[in-house]
């Protein structure tokens, strides 16, 4: 506010003399100016720490604070963030400690003790993780150029005469994937989201015969690759949508002439294959039927020959038996000759 300026008032008295008088400034106006100035001062002091991610910068009474608070926080790769401690008056804090637990890294501890005005670091080697300001002025923690390695759990512990308080953060580092779309050599469309965290989602317009696979990378990111085929010759432009928590991206590809024939060619090949198999089955059935008829004819001839042979054998056997009662050798020779003749005729018949 501007200071009150002195006003000179000229007034003539009844005797014709001119009197100069300076009016007094009301006390209420000065009080209002002072209150407004203090309000601006408090505003700027509070706003100076508004970079905390949770926005809790107003100092509260220790009796109204919960003893433990846990929250989740997502930060994009390469950005910077500030993690806040419980909003307790610094004059009431004896010890403030940050405990940092990261994957595949040793347990890190940053502490400041007000009584000795000393700060200590234990197993903290990452220079990008520091106090947001001097530890005696601000208990908050700042992470510059967030990397995937900063994904983990962070706890701020406050020790004061009125009690102990802590605020924990589950920090998740988000990595924006690189989106690509192209037409492969076999005329198949490929859409990929490379090295994203968490894994991206891929959708197609219009829908085709698509296959999506995920591949985990060594740095904790995930590559998603989706391939799509279109057999409809009316499809000329295809759009791929890559959805991610860091933002969505849409890619389009114009199909050249003949690009949609891959599905049709495959269908034609399948039809030709089905026709060939059908013809082969018909031929096999005909051959099988002819073979079965021939086998049946052979069996009928075999039965007829056996019947006639048996009748002839029995007649000759009994005739020889009648003439020579002990001619068993003759009957055996006759039996062998007849069986040899039978086998020869049967084989010749079936081979025709």
C-alpha cells in the first residue's frame, strides 16, 4: 500500500488570517494497511514451497495430523519432483529423516538433527536425489531428472516433542513409449509401442485379424508389437491407436494396391488344397472298392477250389485206401501235390 500523504488545508479565520493545518490520519486506516501487508507476506512465504507434489504446505497443529500417511505418485521419465514431509512446524522438529528403498540398490537414509545442525547420508550415492533446500530450512526431498532407477518407496519421518509422524510415497516412474507403424515385407501391417512403462495398449480401426505380443526389456520397460492382416479389398486406410498413461497417439497407414491380397491368396490356397484332398479321397475310395471286389472274387474262387479239391482228395484217398490199405505214404504225396497246385493257381488268380 502507498503511504498516506500529508494534506495541507488552508482556511481563513474570521479575522482574515490564513491558517495552515495538517489533518491527522485515522488509526484504522494504518491498521488495515499493516494487515494487508502481512497477508501478502504470508502468501509469498507459503507459495515458495508450493512445488510439493501433494500441495500440503499449510502448517498444522501436531495434534490434528495422522501419525502415518501413504500415497502413490506417478512421475514421467526425465521430469523433476519434490516429495513433502508431514506439515509440522520446523521449530518443533528435532529430527527429520528420509528413508529411500529402491529396487536392486542399497537402503539409503538422509537425516538432519536440529540440535546439532548436522545432516548425514548413508548409502546415498545418487546425486539427483537431494534436499529440496537446506535441510534446516525445508524437510522436503527433491528428485532431479527422474529415471527408471528411482522407482521405489520413499518415507519421510518427523520426530518432534509432540509425537512422531511419517509420510510414505510409492513412486512409479512412467516412460512414454515410442510408437511406430509400417507395412512389412509379407504385406502385414505392424504397429508397435517400444520401451513403455507400464505396457501400452494397441487397438486397430478397422478391426482385422490381429495378433499382439509383449516383450519385456532389461531396463523394466515393455515393448508391445501388434501385427494385423486384412482380407477385405475395400480397406484402404488403417489406423493404429497406442494408448498409454502418458498420452495417446494415433498412426495411420494407406494400404497400397494388392496389400489386401495376402488374406485372399491364403484363402485361395486353402480352397485349392481342399479340392485336391477331396479328389484324392474319391480316388482312394474307388481304388479301395475295386480292390475289395477283387479280393472277394479271389476268396470265392478259393472256396470253390477248396471244395472241389477236398471232394477230389477224399475220392482218391478212399480209392487208394481201398486198393492199398496201408498206403499212407501215397496219400501224403498226393496231399502235398494238391496243395502246391492250389497255391500256384490262387496266387496267379489274385495277381491278375
